[in-house]
C-alpha cells in the first residue's frame, strides 16, 4: 500500500506537470501586453533591429512611398506608418530593459504609468496591414464612423473618408494620437 507521503508527492508532481503544460501558464500568454514606444525620429528601423536582437517582440508597421529627389531620381521607400512610434509586446516589469535601448525616449502612458494598447487592435493591424493599401493620415476624432465587418481588419472601427476617388477607413490609435487610412470596399463596412 502506498504511503501518504508518496501520494502527496505524486499529486504535487501532477499539479506541477499540469501547470507547466497548461497554455494559460505559458510565458506568451501571462502578462505580455502591447505598449507603444516613443522613439528618436528617423531611427525606427534601427531601434526595431536592436529590440529584436534583445529578444523583444516588436511591431513596426511600414508603408511604401515613392520619393523623388532633387536629381530627379525616383526611389521607392518603406517608411514607418506611425513616425516616432514602435510597438513592443512585453511584461510590465521589462519596461526598464526596453528604455535602455538607445534612442527609445519613453513608453507611452498617462504620466504616472505605462498604458497597454488593446491586444485586438495591434493583432488586427499586424495581420491585416500587409493585405491592404495603407497611408498615414492626420489624426481625426469626428466624422462618420463605421466598423469593418469582414476581412483581416474585421471588428476595427474608424472614420470613413474618400481619397483619390477610393473609399478609405481612418483607423486611430488614441493613446499615441496617430491614424492610418486603409483602402477598403464599401461592402466590407457597416455603419455604427
């Protein structure tokens, strides 16, 4: 007959194994949140590279722009969609490690503490931006609001505008006061 001590040891070992294998206890799910970093202007790509080398999950949305230089050379560039901002997925206790990266000025917050961004918004941007034509857009607060009901950006809400005879939805990230215009078809929208 097994002793009480062995029974307790086995039960403890089983609990440990269950906790170890449980997806809710994995480091990717517990406490990791998206934060916006305010960075040195025109250094976003270098900062992104440094953060990646330090093992930090980074999101730097880019868009394509054609620039024409004074010597009439035309160049296609990949520029940050939100100039001066990079998004990182970290634990709150890792903020000091992120702030040690050169040219990172601060983590966006309310003055007393860093404020996490809604995970759903950042994940929708990550999965959907490369599938659409996007351009930076001035931050707007008022206008006709609509929700994207289908496609990779489904569920996001924004303001409907017209640009170049095409329908676009301006998606805003209030915490950093930046917006992006996403080209979209009218049948993918529903009014709010």
